C-alpha cells in the first residue's frame, strides 16, 4: 500500500509527493503494522519473565526469530536481533576486536558511513584501516584485494548493495578469497535483503548485517547473522541474544520485521526469485536517459557486476554541459510532487560544513567534484506503479531547467 499522507487542506495545498526514496527508508506495509499491533496487544510483556504474559511474549519472539532465520537461510542460533543496520555493522566490526588480535581491516572505498565509523573505532584500538579501490562502476578490485589478504589482514567488510549508485559487489568471489586466506568476512546487506533471496548458509560469509526498515518493516530493529564458531565481543552486555546483545527484546518490532520479510519472500517467489521492481525500473530509466543532460552512474542494469533491481542513480548536467547540484534538483522535484534523494541520507545528514551534496562514493569511483555533487537517486518500492512514474521524466526536465536558470 502507498505511504500514508496528510490530506490536502485548501485549494493551494501542495501536491501529494510520490515517494521514490526506498533506499533511505520504506513506508511500513499494512501487514507489518497489523503484526506489530497484535504483538503490542498480545505479547507486550518482557520475554525474559517467567509468568504467563512473559511466556506469551517469549513464545511470540521465538516464533518470529525462527521465521526471520528461515527467510535469511540461517539457524535461529546464528541470528542476533538488535536495533538496526548501524548497530549490526558496529557489532560485526568492533565486536571482532578482542576475539581477533588487532591487525589490518579492509573496507571498500564505497561503504556506508556506519562502516567507516566502526573502522575508526578499530583504528583507535590499534587496527590499521585500509580502503580497497573501486572501478568506474563502483566494483572492488579483486586483484588488489587478493594481494592484501596476507598478514596482518584479519577482517574484511564490504557493502553488498551500494545505496547511492546501486552497485552489487561480487561477495561470493570476495568471500571465497577471504576463506582461502582465513580472514573473517562481514557483508553489509542492508540494501539487498528484501530484493533478492539471501541464503546465509550457502554464502562464504562470516557475518551479515540487515535492517527491517529498508523492506517496509519498522525502524529500530535489524539483525546480525553470525556464523557458528565466530566469536564476538558484545557492544551491549547482557544475557539476551545468547549473551551477544543485552537489552529487553522489542517483541513488536521483531514481529514487524518477520512480517516484512514474509511479504518480500512472497513477492520474490511469485516472480521466480527476481524482484519485480526491475520491470518497473527499466522503462523509467530508459525514458530518463532520453532526456538531455542525464547520465547513469554505477553499473548498467544488465552489467555482469549487477545492480540493485529497484535503483536508478543519475548525473545531471545543465544545457551548457556543466553538472547541476543534486540537492537543488531534489528540492525542485519535491515541488513537482516527487520525493527522491541526492545520495545516502546518512551521508547527507552528517556531512561536514561546506561538503554537503558532494558524494564521497562518486569521488572514489573517479568522478570530479562537480559531478560528485550532481548525483540523483531514485529508488522504487512495491507501493509504486507505472502511473506514479509516468510524469517523472518531464518533471526532471523542468527541474533541470529551473536549477540551470536560477542563480547560485
């Protein structure tokens, strides 16, 4: 169902925005809200309590834990429930300090800010942090990775699906190299879960992070999958989650997470395992590329490297061929009823003064500073329809001309 929107008040009310920013967050689905409501009413107690209400909460929590584990292809004992993707990433990386001797940690040059923040924490503990270069599509250089998988490298962390430019990293090949070298491998799958089938038991991966709110689940809950035998130091001590994450479990949020995964699994199963959003994305991308000054960044949809199926990333130039500011384009499109993004919401929110709008991801891919500030991201969800998208190419052209004509 489409996201809830306020009703217009008066004839001069702004138009309803069509939400095309799924990579930032997705509106919770009706089934998710219903599952959470039931859990709030029927399983509201502390699941660690031994009385009747507590046992009811524990039963609901365990049932949803097993459902989430089945969806992600892992055992229930390999699933750690926590507050979201950022905590999962920090637990995977910072939690590896202690069980592993401090050494070198490798990250790609196009990671989410949470991964760099976790790596900075490791650096403060004596780890050497090194970034793996990427090509023009945003794909990690496997030969450089192979050359660095020698002591003192002990940990590799790679983002599976890049939220700004849509690149899918070859995690099977990366994982195989890490296995051969005996190096722990973490994958940030926050943008991938819900858009393709994930079978943790069959992946050459030791740790995998995901979050519910990217797939129409609630904010405030996510998961870290931990391969059996991989030890971590908990960031929050306590008896919950097998001693790997303390704190009273949010039973209702976990119920929403399980419901969101069930919806995503049904959608994929109904289309032979493929995300049907690609059939919505591809004609839109073709129409957008017919407009003057619009270029694709990241891999082509049919590139062997792979691209997130619901994702479009563009670079937009003015009539004079100069790149236009992505953030200004976002504001102009919002005025025309389309909610899009100029890149990672987390990056924009924490950008240092004077750098907002310049994408570190695009810079790492070899684009110049002006181009790196012209990025535009359109990410689709199951609530979108062809009718939602029909007017977007014309609206982008209007926004492009407006930004090009306006001073500053």
